[in-house]
C-alpha cells in the first residue's frame, strides 16, 4: 500500500471534520490506512493467529497503536472515532481481539480517474484509492469474513510491537476497562509506574496489552458481571505480577459460552 494514493476532495475544506484539527488528523489517518483492494491480513489472537478478509475501504484498527501514531491520548482517539461514526463517516465492528473500521461511501468515491474520463495519475502508482468528503453519510458496510489458520495465505501482522509507556497503559486501562465499569486509575503513582515497567519488560508488545485489556472487558468474571461473584479485576491486580496478565492473555478467564 506504500505506493498507492488517495483522492482528497477540495470541498473537505468546508466540512465539519476539517474545522477540528485533531479530528481531521484522525480522519486522514483512517483514509490512508484503508485497503484499496480486497485482501487477507493476519491478526494475532490469543495464543495464535487468524486470517481476516478486508474489503476495499476497510482496515484493522487498534486504539493504542493509533494513539501512538497520531500522538493523541487513547481516550481522545476513542472519542473522536465515536464522533466520526456518529457523523456517518465510518463504521466500527468490534471483536474480542481487534476492530475492523469501514469507511462509508468508499465504493462510490473510489472510482479511478480513467473510469471517469480523466487523465491518469502518476505512472508509478498502479493502485489508486479514493474516499469522499467527510460529510458523506450513506453507509455501505459489507459483512466481514474471517478464516482461521489458512496456511496458504501469509500477510504481516497489522499492529506494531513498540512498547507503550506507563502513562499510555493507564490511559488504555481507563479507555478499555474503566469504560466498562471497572475501577478507574486516577493517579500514576511511583509504585504503579515501577510495577508497570516490570510487566513491560516481560511483555513489551503493545498488541499484547491491548489484547489483555479487551479480554478483561469481555470476561464476565474479570469485569464483575458473573452471577454469584462480587470480585472484579483491578488495575493493581493486573500489574501485581507477571502471571496475571499472562493468564488473561491465554484465555484462562474466558466465558464458558465462548
């Protein structure tokens, strides 16, 4: 996708998205991340991997990785993605391990210039994609198909492996877990920072922690939704030792019906 390009409509200057610098930056990120063609990508899930089919205008989205790339707080990224969704710019399909973002009206606005009777773009760009102005609201979201362990299809994992900072870990907890009713972390104390750094030395990958926190919010036991149990996971419990996050990651607290 590095050699592809997108159309940027001049009328975007008059859009609501363009008026907000941070929102425009996030929307631009989404447009640049969207797939220009149907393809399969490999996504890490739990102990293994799965193959995910992406349609034109879709991409795998991780809040931590997006926040790091955009230099915005994870909570800010989440709020702005929700705003773009309410505005009809995109649709978000959440899964336990990842999210698929679909840009609305992609098919309508991605016509190649030669199909519209216009001069072709730079000769070295054999693939070109387009997306309409941010105020478009008609949604055309196709169902995402998944296929696990397809050994004949190989694609690099979509998420990066850079280690998050303690502050990003706290923001991610509040974004993913506290938003579901678990206790919010209001202070990053020196003791908490030290424990986070110890856990990050054991598990440095950003995707690991995003997976762990998503599994916590989907687990009835860890989130305190299980009947007959008054216990729920807390931030300090998760970072008290190396075993707790590993147990979550390995699905030891997965719902029985799952």
